[in-house]
């Protein structure tokens, strides 16, 4: 079984030549996290491949992630950032995958002005353009599942992935259940998949995270193993990388070997078109 992590960040330091946004350090997980650091952690955890997601706190940049994908094409692919508010971004998605290592887009609507972009029309242009280009989109949109429902309905050819099961990073324990109640309703859309990433940081129990087992089973029962993607978001995990991998591989007895193959990598590779 090839284990493919559906989300990890790498990033460079804040420098005069490559400055971060003014609020970047408020949300960052450290000054930098390099591809070499990630490769070392992958080796220790038995992870073969990673979908790289450039972090929003660094700004709308894809350069470091694309460089990693070029250097290690058997290990990395990229879901890149695009500046939704820049008119120059429009019309660029038809050739988006011409960038070596690029598979699609990752959009965040979780803080700052972006919180309003699903409602105020700022993001309206990206859905039909991505659908026409065949680009999958990973979306972090906590508290906005009604908007995602409408987008999936309006653009049935657009492949969407809901990051972190649509959970806010500050939700813990019983606080995650109302979100899961709403999330599983989206399973009726064949063009929506979900990323079971960083869930160990949404509960207060330690490995093997018993409070997560039935919650994960509920999501898998709703979406099926082909539309549930294991991911770590390793730099934000409140566990070790290997513990979070073993949660799925060793502790979830309801998952058959064939289910695990899809959840632990095959599903995300096929959904994103990682050849």
C-alpha cells in the first residue's frame, strides 16, 4: 500500500526578499519548515508521498512547494494558491497544470477578509473556471457548508475536497459533532470528498484517540472510503506523525484492507489526478 498524505505544509522564512503578509506570524507554526524536514518525518512515519499545500500565512505563493515537487517528483505534488481578489488571476486556470508538479487549487475562507468571499461574490469566478479546466479544489471553509452545498450543486463537474472535515481549528471534543452532522449531509454530492486531516488536534484524548473512532466511522459510512482522504497537516498535529498514521492503519478495526488502500492514498491520488 502506498501511503499518500493529503496535506502538509512547507514554507520559507520571512525575509525582505520574500516577505510574509503583516499578520503571517500570528498564524504560523514556526519560522520555516523545509522539504528536508518533511522528508525526514515522512521516513520516520512510513509515509511515501505528500500533497503539498502552501500555507496561507506565507501569502499566495507556490514557489517553495513547486520546487520540492520538481526535485522529488515521486514524492510530492502541489495544490496551489491563487489570489482570488486579483483580476489578473482570472483566465489563468486553463493552463494551471502546465506548472510541473501542480494538480489543482487550495482555497481558504477561514479568517480575515476571506471569511466573506463565498458570500460577497469575490470567489464566484473560480468555480466555473476550475470546472472547465478540470482542476480539483481543496477548500477550507469552516461554518460555510451551506455555501459549499450550493457550489457543488451549481457545478457538478467540479471536484471539491473539504479540508479537515470542515472543522475549525479551535473546536474540541463534543464541539465537533454539530459540524459532522452538517458535513455528512454533503455526501449526497458525488463531486465532494473530505480530508480527514489533523483530527487528533480536535480532541483532547491521546493515542489511540478513542473518541475519534466512531466519528471517523460515521464519515466513512457517509462518503465511502473512496471519498475520505487521510491527511496529517503534520506541522499542526497534537500527536506524532506516526501516531496519526497508525490511528487509521492499526486502530480502526471497521476498515477493511481495501478500504484502507483508498483512504491512505489511492483515493486522493485518483481524485486529484496524480499520475
